[in-house]
C-alpha cells in the first residue's frame, strides 16, 4: 500500500464555454436521443465517448454538406460564416454553443476587416477557433504561431493584432514588444480569455505543493499541452495522463502527496476517477 494523500485542484476542469456547450448537448440528447456535433465537442476523448453513448454523433465539414433537416451543434470554438450559410441551404437547425468570448472576438475581427486593416492573428494553425476567426476575414488575415514565421522587415508599418483566446498572455506581450521594437505600429487587442490564462498562475502555485503531479488531459488539447508544461516546469515529477490506463504505480512512493489537475477541456469526473484509482493503490 502506498497510502497516498491525493487532492484535486479546484480550479481545474471545464471552462464556462465548454460547460455551456456540454449542457446544451445533454439537454437535447435527453429529449431527442441524438444530436450531430460539428467536430469534437471538447478535446477530451473520454468525455466525447461519454456523450457518444448518449447519442452524440461527431461529424466534420464534409459530412455537414450531406446532412438535411437535422440539428447540429456548433461547439465552443465557433465557426466561420460559411457554416451558417450552408446550414440555411440544407435546412439545418444550428444549436450554437459558441463561447461568448470567441463570438466577441469574431465580431471585433470582422469590424477590423470591414475597415480594411492589416489583421494578424497569434494562434495555432488549423485550430478550430482560428479557422472561425479567419472566416471573418474571408481567410485574408495572417495567422502565426511563432514570430519567426513573420518577415518583420516587410510587414506593413501598421497592423492590427489579435490572439486566439487560449494563448499565453506573456507570449502575446512579448510579440507586441518585438513588433514595436522593429518600427511597427501595433493596434493590439488582448483577446485572451482570463479564465484560461489565470490557470497558468494557479498551476504554478499548485504544482509546488505536492510530491507528484498527475496532469489529466486529452492528447488533442492545445491548452492541456501548455498547462502540462507549466506544471512540469515547477515540479519535475509531473506526469501526463489521458485515462486511468496511463497511470503507473512506479511513479509513487509511500506516504507521498499527489496533486491532480487538468486542462480547460478536462472533465471533473475524470479527475475524480483518477483520484479514486490512486487512493486504492
């Protein structure tokens, strides 16, 4: 017996945008018994499987073209205008669970595009949220993950800068500073969700409190990868798990303390399952 002392980080788990989307899906599944969702409702395979068992069907944009007269959920990441146009053509009832923070960002980018500003978006290439943001500019905005992707000498001398809502505030600040140092006038919009960015600070503290940290997240979660690194930087004995099968007993010693935390896409029930599992070791 290890006699582990196990605690879950109360600040971990779904952000309000994900909670909103899942609650909407569950309400419809309870009455209709099935629902289409455009893309994974959340970047966590365990939670997706739980909802699929209730009747959720994950589809992609290729599938959407062939769907008629059905309900389709738009997840928290949001969608470009072209998705709404297709829904009208196909008599699809869209259940819009786009995060309010993302919708506000989409509107701001659309306004900048209408003013013919040079729009740059700090975000992950191909990410669902970023695809929706690009759609507000007819895919004419420039997306970059690293400053090295930009030819600073040949950028417009005045640009409008936005960020994907789940990126690092520190990195966004660094980007602004480097651009300004290179003679570029930046009309900067800090559009990073504070509920997400505050997790960095909270986990910096949390990870130091325990002998071992178990970070629970789906492998597809960008936010999970970032927050895992935050914990790892503070506590070398931090381990990434996506299910109970990933947990290894050799990570622990007798009478050690274990902290469990996760991404904004990690369900609390999964962290509680991990806790129960560890307490039985």
